[in-house]
C-alpha cells in the first residue's frame, strides 16, 4: 500500500508536470526553497527513483527543449538557470554511484515520511479521530522535501568543512610565509655581517692606532718634571 501510494503520487506529479508550460516549469525551479529542492535530480527532472534510463532521457529532452533560453526570450535569465539545473540533474543520473547515493537518500526520506504518517494515525486513533487522508501527491512532495532537507544538511556540512579546511590551509600558508620571512631576514643579516667584515676590521685597527697614539703622547708628557722652585734666603739682621 505504501509503495502504491508513492508510485501513484509520482505518476500524478508527472502527469501534472507534463501539462506545465515553460513559464510554469521555470517558476517551479525558482520557487522558494528551490535552491535545496534542486539538489535532488529526481525532483528536478520529475522522475521516479526507479525510472529507467530511457524514461530519464525522454524527460530530460522534453524539459531541455521546454526550458532552453532561446525558447524563452522574454525570460532568458531565469530560463538559463532552470536549463542548467536540468542539465546538471541529467549528468548526475548518468553516474552509477551518484544514482545509488540519491536512491538511498530518497529511501531514507520515504521511511521518515512513513514514520510521520504512522505517528499521525496513532495520535488520531488515540483520540478516536478518523485517520488522516492519504494524498499520494502530497506524500510524494513530502518525500522530495525531506530528501532535499537531507541534501541541504549535507551541503552545509560540506561547506563548513571546506571553509574550515580553507581557514586551516590559510593559517598554514601564513605560518610558512612568516617562517620564510624570518629565515630570509636571518640570511640577509648574516650576509650584511659578512659583507661589513672588512669595514669592521678597518674600524677596529683605526681605533687601536688612535689608542696607541694617545698612550704614547701621555707617556712623553709624564717623563718631563719641571725643577722645584728654590726658596730665597732671607738676609740676617744684625
């Protein structure tokens, strides 16, 4: 019954979308929340996760023609974004590992929605209320929303990790540059010291020469002693 509900919901959406105009498809891929909804290639192409390769190709061709910017000259910018989203989704579904990953995400999202529905039925039964009406279209939409939320959380985590890695890389680069600058300064100082060796030796020799001259002059002055003055004798008084 659950599989039937989901399959019916997807088919109802596909039937509805098959009648959508290019303007409506562009609006679908630009509506609030589309940034994260468009992370899900099954949502973008509006195909069932179990769709065959031929079904995916057929839907891709139909949407790419409908959304081509040349077919929408009055809304070229938004058509270009929508067209690129469809191309990206198609490329994703060509990669086997990517398809497996998205199918797992869709399956997990479906199980979460089923659990939510089961809780609502349990609550209704406990209050003697009629069980909620199961709307296949709404069920399929909830699965897409839940899957997109999981993808958004993943993208945010990846973004945070990339940001953290970039900051760490910048810190390491800055540290390496600082070490390089210090090393260069040390080498420059050493070179300046070596280059000024002759000048320092000449300065030291000049200093020593001037010191010797001062000592010699002082010694010469110290060897001369003037005679002591003679005291005059006073005449004797008679």
